[in-house]
C-alpha cells in the first residue's frame, strides 16, 4: 500500500535538496507524530467496522457525517485516475529498457517528449497498467492481492538493494551519500525542512489515503494494529533510503559537476526519473542491466500502490451490495476512463496531482476528526485491546493536535501557491493555483454532501451497527 513511486522519485530528490541527514531527522519526527498515529486510526476504522471508507465513517461519526467518508474515498480515487497513468509510464520505460531503446548516449529529453506527446502510446500503457492491476483485484484478496504482493514487494526491496549496493562502488559515492545522510543541524531551524518532512510523511506512507482502512477490513483478528502501523511507516522510509542511496550516488557520480547534480535534483520528479536518470544510469558499467532493474522496481512500486487504490474503490462498491468481480471491473473501468485526460494532457495530470495530492492532507484531518468524534481515549483503549504493543497517551496527544499541524502544513501549501500566482491565485483553471483546489474540492464536497442519505440507505451494516452479524471480513475477498 505505502511503497510507491514517491519512494523512488520524490524521496531522493527532496532528501538531497533539503539537508540530507537533517531531513531524515525531521522525517522521523513527522512519521512518529503524523504518519503512525493516522495509520493506527485508519487500521482501527477498518478493523472495527469491517467496512470501507464510507461505511466506516458512518459507524464512527454517525449518519450525519457519512459523506465525509465519501469525500475521502473520492479524493483517493482522484489520485488513482492519474496514478494509473504514471504506472503506465513506468511500464513503458521498462519496455524501453528491455528493447534496447535506452543505450549509451541516449537523449533522455527526446525519448521522454517523443513518448509523452504520443497519446496513442500514453493511453495504451495507461490501459495496460489499469488492466494488469484490476486483474489482481478481480482475483480477490488471497488469490490476487496477497499472492501478487507477496512476490512483488520483497522483489522490489531486493531490486532496490541491488541498485543501492551497485552504486556504492561508483566514484564519488561518498558525495552522494553525504547529500543523503550527513546532517546540517543548523538547517533544523528552517521551517521549510519541517514542512517538506511532514509533507513527505503524509504523501509517502499512505497515512490519510484511506487505503489502510480498506486493507484492515480483511485483516485477521490477531493482526496487531500498533505493530503493523509502525512497520508500514518505517518500511516505507527504508524503501526511500534504498532508492535515495541508488539515485543520489548515480546523480553525483555521473553528473559533470556538483552544480549539474544539484540542478538535476531541482528538475522535478518527472525530469529526474524519466530524463536524467535514464541518461546517467546507462552510462554506468552494466548500465543496460541497471536500467532494466530500475524501471522494473519503479513498475513494481507503482503496481503495489495502484492495487490498493483500485481495491479502495472495489471494497466501497462491495459495501453497496456488488460482488467482488463486478466491483473490481467497475472500479478499474472508471479509473481507466477518468484517467484518459491525464494520459493525453500532462498539464491536466499535474493539476490533478496538485489538487488531490494536497487533498490527502484533508483526508488525514478527516481521519483525526473521526477519532475525536468517536472518542480519542475510547479509540486508544480499543487499539490496545487489538495490539500487543501498548499505545500510550502520545497517540491521543497527536490526534488532538492534528488540526493545528494540518493548519500549518496546509497553510504553507496555500501560501506557496499564492506566491506562484499573485495575480491569478484565485483562478479555478490555473494548474497550481489555490482557486483550482477550492473549485474542485467544493464540487466534490457538494456532491458527496447531497449523497449522504443515499450512502446511509445503501451501505450495508457492519458489526458495529448490526450486532447479529459477526463479520471478520472473510468471504468478501
């Protein structure tokens, strides 16, 4: 669920740009007080209700607030629409690396622009990625998700480890490692580093996405909430560290100068991954093999996260009475169709990433509010009944402080977008404006609010509302 493309393309870039070891320290703090508390809360939502996001919010907050679960679910599906396109990019570059299109001297910019400007190609690979992942969901929890992810995720860590170890033998490896691990403690006084760390924790670990709520529906009674939530968060950081080691060493070893390397890190996620890494990796000894490994790892990371996103859609549809196979096909079809604009126009994809990526911060706030409405101490007591690890009052403090933390992080992103567009920040059709966020969030809020009665009437009862039902989640997979 958590390990995705952000671990491979965003984590190394942000860590390299914002203080290396200092950023890692700030990230660790953010994981402890933001990510893990939210993951624990999401786990409890799914485990206790045995329902997807819509039903879980109804049972925890009351029928008046069911629509908030709908908002959260649709926000995460908004990410799935364009994330499937990015998964398709990863698939395409894996095919490029296999076919020999990535060779020494390759012009990464020309290769990227030739692909991204061809809608036939981008839509085709978006379709392939969506069909491949939907097929996993179609086969169910044990026959599909568990079987595939049990192979995919360990393989991903093996591939990242191979890349990281290989790059350790590169010249100037210590320079890249220094950018990742050596702290600049004075930088801790910079608010920007803390904001970047909290943003990375929110977007990378899956905290607030609603994905863990869905997976927790199918969890076994003995699955430890506290331990599993902590493992998810720190394993996600480990994946980022492995990718960061490989990418930063590659950049600083192969770039002509330190200045060039720093410029590459500032090129953005797409520029770093699909242009510069392509050019740099292939020039290394054994570069053709390393390119195959890198894009196979990137594809695997994309599939692991996209699987959870499509499962989110399928589980919520199952709660409305559909069987799994029909729910999987409907979820996959809508994700493909609504992802086509992002496959055709990259500006549209950037806009959706901006709007719904920041929406994840709101999702986290909604999860925290659900715990507060339910009763934070009551929730903590129930978590401890379902955990071998005792969850102390620190969890309650974090949940209660969450609105203030949200206000700071979200406020920073709004301030930043206004600085980008001082005259047009209100414009609803500007790619990275505050106006486009308000416009699209507002539409979704109005739709889900007016669907509240429909949600309450049609979402099935779970064990929290129907005491005659003993639902362990089995049979729904």
